[in-house]
């Protein structure tokens, strides 16, 4: 795992989320037209995918359109979503492929449901 991700996960994990903080964030993986994988967070994954495909998403996906959402897990606070995003980004490509494989029930963390 890259030191930057390790440091971010460590710092975010130390801060317990407020019990009143809404759990409205999702973590998603998008497959780009060139078959690369992009990981991000959003409150509305479908809307975010539309933004990526319209060229208003991340700079990485602008030149790799269209994108297709291949994995989404919801029910996170913003802090939890950032931690989960960092964990997924730190995975090697093969582990990400395993995570998004059809019929796969693998999870990054036990309470992280796989939804598409």
C-alpha cells in the first residue's frame, strides 16, 4: 500500500463518525473505455456516472469515456467512504478484478455490501 493511502486511512480511521452523520455516501468502481478502473465516492452514483460520461467528472475519466459502473457499495458516512475508497485504490489490479467479477461476493470490509 502506498504511504499516502496508509497515512490517509490511519488518520481517517482514528476519527469516529458522528452518530448523527448521514450514511448517504457510496463507493464505486467504474470501468473506462480503455478497460482501466477508476474508483470514487458519490452520494448518487448514477448521477456521478452521467457526469463522468458528459466530461464533467474526474480529469482521469475525461479522456477515457464512456465509463460503466461495475461496482457500488452504499451506506457510508463521507469519512467511511473516503477510507473505503483509499482501501480499494490500494488494491492491486487483480484484486480489483476479483472484487468486481460477476457473482463475486468478496467485500473489502465485512459490512460493505456489493451492489451494482
